[in-house]
């Protein structure tokens, strides 16, 4: 997300995502998700091990 005001631009964006500490949880019945049984409407449960980090940058636009 970016916001511009005058000659300054504030950008805030997540650092990481699935690569950094996101995991696929087991199904409610305890089974793992399998590629063969997942369809377009399958609810896949995610969890994270650590808090989400964000990068913030303030830049001159001119």
C-alpha cells in the first residue's frame, strides 16, 4: 500500500508471507491436506509461527 502527499510517498508492505513462518494446518479431522483431494472450494487452514512483519519506507517523489 502506498500513500502520496506532496513530495513524499509512504509505502507499507508485508515482509515475508508463506515463505516466512506461514504453514498449512491439518484438516479439522486431523488429516493432512492432499493434492489429490483438494478442489477449488476446499477450505485450507493456515497458521503462522511468528507475527507478520511490515516494511515501511518514506521516499521523495521528485
